[in-house]
C-alpha cells in the first residue's frame, strides 16, 4: 500500500511539474486574417489538450511574414505562398521555414441582400471595377455594366498587407498587389461584412468562411466560368475546383529553428494530425485537404523539409492534386 501511495504521489508531482512547464511555454502564431479562424481553433484545442499557451495574432499575410522572417513568431498563417522578397527577408535573418498547405478556400465576392442586379459577374466586369485605371473614374454601377443601375459604387476589401488582396488582384486584375486604391481597405473582414451589409450599393471580397458565417447579412456573387456557367462560392465549389479563378490554398509556415522547442514540435504535430486538421478546418468553414495531405505534412515536419513549392508567388487554379504532389 505504501509503495502504491508513493508511486501515485510521484506521478501526481510529475504531472503537475509537466503542466507547470507547459503553461510557462508559449507558441506564437500570427499571419493571415483569413487563416486566423483555423489558427484560433487549433490553438484553443491544443491549449485544452496540453495546457501549453498559444498566442494567435492577425497581422495579415504580409505583416505576418515580416514578423516571422524577423524571428518574432514560431508559425505564421498565409492565404498565399511566400513571395520572393519575403524569402530574401527570411534568408537575411537566417530563418528557414517549412511550408504546410492546410486547406482550400474560395474568395467570395459579396453584395448587400437588396442588390438584385449583380447576381453573377464576369472576371472582366470585376476587373473594370477593381483595376488601377478605375480609380476616381469608375464610380457607378452602370459604368461596370450598362444594365446595372445608375447608383454609386461602394467598395470594401482586404488591405494591401493581406494575402487575400494579393490573390484577388492577381486573379482578377492579372497583376499581384495592384488595384485601385480608393476603396475601404481593412485587415478586419468584419468591417467588410458590416460595410456591405449596411449599404445596398456596396460590394466587397473576403475569405469564404466569413461569408458562411454571415449569410444572413450579405449574399455571394457568382462568377461566370469559361463554359458560360455561373458558379457561386461554397465549400463544395472551392473543394472541387469548379469556382474559378478565386479558389486557392491556405498555408501554415513553421520556423525550423522553433521546432527545436518541444512545445512548437508538439503544436506542429497537433496541426498535422489528420484527425485534428480535417475536423478543425471543416469546423471553421474551409475545405480540409485529404487526410493523406496532413500525414504528408507531418512527415515533412519530421524531416525538416524546408522551402516553398510555389517559387515565390501565387499560382491561379492550383488543385488539391497539385498540392499533394508538392508534398
């Protein structure tokens, strides 16, 4: 009996010591506002399971990479691949990274529920609305399409530090990071939701998860496809690749050096556990990659396989199959 009690006390003391150490350790995550719901869900579940503190910020993809490449964070979420200048910034600071696709997403174009004219738009119409040449010139809906009303055009969208902005401008305008500047730009997607919800002449763009959470406030605009069909942004159309050109992968980038800390290694393994990854990505409204993709990601972490598949920039129309091949 005494030996059993001693063992129990020893076990209890060890457990308390482990929990105390876990609570002192911190994993730092930042990056994309689009990926933020995924990061937040994973952080919450990991904290509940281990007691390890995880801080999650939302500086935007560009802002997140700046912090990450300065060595200020362990992991950064990104709604586009790392760009050449960010690769050079990381290299200058000696930061090596592991690129982990975690989900597919659709960029949703949204309007006010009272808008009964812009139910489906072509890429050309969206470009007319958003290109650099539109600034201070394209101010009314009927300048985009003569069948649209003569009503003022109010635009909302991601800020210029956002990967959502980069991908949208590349897909719609043909040039990454170039658009008109006279719109309400924000890293907080809730501002876009509220802005469009409060103005029947407004249009905005943001990640699919924010549309799914707010379908009672705003409605999606379908995109005209090459075959003439009109496809709306949904979990299904983003997942099967039928919603083009605004379907894209989402990423987590993990610092190789940070993985030497047990709490970061444990968190990376938790993110890439297929049971955790697929469930939590789906829970926040994105399209999880197949379980096999998470297993490949976990192996990539274990092997410390660094670098990017995307050669420093976004690629339009990347499929799940191509992402798996990249692993």
